[in-house]
C-alpha cells in the first residue's frame, strides 16, 4: 500500500530501476487516474517500463455521467508508450501481453490499462491466461543497428584524434558498463561519467553510472548554459533515486560562483558535488573527465573558465577512487570559457549575475570593473 497514487507510481519506477523488471502500480478511476499520471510521465521520459492499472466505471454506465467517469484513454494516450481501456473480458489476456511487449521492447516506456468495474467481475478460460517469459525484464528482444551504421560509427571513433564518450542512462539500462569501459580503455578515451560499484550491507551488489556536466562556453549572442543535472540518467531524476540505489549521501550539489569564464558573454558555471559513502563496504568509483588539468579556453578575447577538480578527503585524487565508510568525494566540474572582452559585458547582465549569485561582488569589480555601490 502506498500513501497515494502518486507515491505508488514513483515506487513502481524505483522498483523497475533497481530490479530491471517491469514496475506495476494500481489506482482508482477519476482523481486517482490523474494522480498516478506524473510518475508515469517521468518513467516514460526515462525509458523505464511501468504499468499503471486503473479501475473504470462499468461499461454499461459510460456516457451516463456516473461518479468518477473520465476519458482515461484520451488522458493517458499522449503521455505513455502504450495505452488502452478494456471493453470485454476476453480482451484482458492479450491486452496485458501487448502492454508488456510494448514496455520492454525497443525503447522501454510506460503503459496504462483501464479495467472497468463490471469487466473485472467476469470469468476467463484458464488456457487464455499465459505470459511470455522474455518480457519479464527489460530491455527484451534487444534491437540492433544496421551493420553499415556500426561500421560507420567505428570509423568515426577510430579517426578521432581525441575521442570522448558522453554516456547517458542507456548504458546502464543495457548493462553495457563493462563493454564501454573496455572500449574506452582500448582507445584511451575519457568518459564524462562516474561508474559507482560495490556491495550493500546485505551483500547484494549495486552499480550506478552518474554523469557529470560542466558549463558550456559563451556564444556570440548569449551566455553559456550552466551545468546540467546530476545525477542525470534522465532529465529530472531526483538525487533521492541515486541514494536509494547506492548506499551514499549526496551532501552538496550547487553551482560554483565565478567558475564561468568572464567575457562579453559569460561561460556557463560548473558545479560542486560532494558524496559520502554510508555503506560498510568500500565503494569503487571509476571516474574520467576532461578539463581537469587544462581549463576551457575563452574565445574572441574571452577568459578561460575554471578547471575541474576531484578531491578525496581533502586530497586530489584521480581517476580510480575507492571510498571506505565515511570517506567523502568532492567533484568540481569545469566552467565554460567566455566569449568576447569582459569590458564589453553590459552592466545589466553583470547586475543580473550578482543578483542570482553567479558571480561574486569581488569578481565583478576585479574582472568587469563593476562596482555595485557606485552603480546604485
């Protein structure tokens, strides 16, 4: 039992991420269907298979304005990978098999099945009820690219002077971390990610690939974007999801003021992330990144951003790290380089950066020759 339908959907999402199997949640019709939807949207955007089963008004009562009547099929259609409302008892087995097939094959996603109250009370032949074992986990029936595309990708990678792999959640979902590490080591290519592995206190193994992002460089007409989300297996994954999977505490996650290179258009800021191992067993982190020794340079007279930094218990450490219980890992991702001379930055943009805490008053005065008190 969950506190409400929203909690049930997020619990099913977490179950699917940890176990590699389809998460299932259930809710009532009407308001319950609307409450269960946000969790499905997040799971679907993250390619996580979650099945939401909602009850519905009796088929015989449709269109007669019974309490909690809602067009669930239209509600869920644009926000799930697969969706249906069942009309006849005989449709139940095939529709459930179709839902599991859609959720676990191709790009994984969510599904919704509406079960009218009167349909739930009917009987079915036992021979009609069976499941396809291959769909119990995801991804099922893995898709493969065209051989020509594989060859072309290999040629691009091998011809790159400084190959870099930017990896997302697909590597983790596909259980492809060892293969990626082997390829990167063979090529000597850095991976802008951290692979955290170890054992929980109950002896079970865990593994989580987390992406680190720095600021983007300034452009000729606008500032560089600040760092993207961390952890970021999907667009809006909460830190709590990482802490549920891995016995660790994210003590801090914040933008680093003054880390973006100064210029007419400022470079995006890097971020500071502090992680502490809470487990009794060591946590191994295989970390690789760029711009640690050499910061992002500026363009057209812009200044360089800050360099990245990796610190374990106050001491620089890179790239393979082992955290014992209580050890702290601090990562500072690099800031982007600025574009154009800092002297040409409009005062309005400097004042906005000061108000947002993106630059310090000291940096505004030293780098941009901007005195907030004098300007006031």
